């Protein structure tokens, strides 16, 4: 039955998201401790997981279409897993699908929350670095008490030296 395949794909998708949550938490610590090399390695691992997510999403779509055809309904492009859950009448199939969908939704929500926090940390780090660069590149004052030069009167050139002396 296609529902079993869909359940397996949803569980696999939840597992990948849990791994991404672990990587996101690791990245948070790497950002805080400014470990750029390890952060780049974690980002590369993350990219591999994202490729897996795309593959499993295709499987979920395939199994979802197959489940719709088993029910005898032709779905439109905007139908979701929640629509499929509403259309399934067998309680022994509906409950596991509902639980798997909730686990996936929770994992995606936690991952989004951690990634938003990491994005904020990176933004604050960049702001701090820009502040430090601006502070270090600011022009230094002379430190003397010389009067500031007054603007020359219009039409007359200001002379630096008194030629009559």
C-alpha cells in the first residue's frame, strides 16, 4: 500500500530535519566562538542534507499522488498532505500519517527557529566587525588647540603667508 511508503518517506524527512537541527545548533556555537573553518564544514554537511530533503520530497509527492489515486480522487496542484489526511477514512491509516505529519511540522518549526537565531547572530557579528573597522579607520585628530581656519571672504583669496613682513 502507498500509505506505508508515504509514512516511511515522512519519517525519513523528519529524521533529516532532526539532523539539520543538530547541525544548526552546532553552527550556533561555532558562530559564537568564531570558528569559521568548522562553520564552513558544517555548512557543507548542511548542503548534503538539503539535497537529501529534495530527493525525499519527490518521494513524498509520488506516494501522495499514489494515495490519491487509491482513494479515487484526482487532486489539484494545491492539495496538501492535510487534504489527504481529511480524505482518508480508515482510522488505522489516518492516525500514523497524522502523527508523522506532526513530527515533521515540529521539526521544521524548530529548525526555522534555530536558523533565524543563527541568522541574527551572524548579522550582529557583522555589525560588530563593521563597527570595529570604522573605529580603527576613523581619522585621528591633531590633538592641538590651533584655531580652526575661518572661511575666506568672498572674492578675496586667502593668503597663508604675510608677504609684507
